[in-house]
């Protein structure tokens, strides 16, 4: 996914699934000033082409930034955000809380759209 011309950063986490056990979910941020229409389909197609259909993403979340620690590593608790709606535990190493809020907002809006 990082090879895609519009993608700046990407994180993939596994979420539990009753049928398959675990499904891959991607959270991506786009290069600034790039329009992301259809990016979910493009990224999923790239994954299928490069890795295979078995690696098909269950969902792609597009956000302005990925939450990182002060050391520049993408936060490992993205799985908790996607599954539970908010990360648990100590968040003292988080560099920018607005990036975490952006991911949380995107995930919440997607869940809201699925329910209605």
C-alpha cells in the first residue's frame, strides 16, 4: 500500500472475525493536497495484485495523520481504536492527540454509516 502514489503512511492491524479468525484492516494517510476519491478500492486492488486475494483488506480507513509516539513510531494501539473505539492503557508517549482523534473520528463515522 505504501507504493501507491497517493499514500504517505500506512498501518495494518488484524481485527477479530468469527469466520476467518483475523481480518486485515488498513489505516492510511494521504500525501497532502491529494484527493482520495476511490483510494480504498485502489489500495485494496494493489494488495490483491501484489500479495493475493487472501490478503484482501476488510476495510480501509483514510485519515489526515496516523498517531505516533514521540519517537516517530506509529501507535500500536490502532487495533484497539478500530475494535473498541478508543485505545486503552497509557497514552503518555503519544506525540499528537489530534492524530488519534482523527482516526477515532473516521472509525466512528464508518460505524455510524453501517448501522443506519
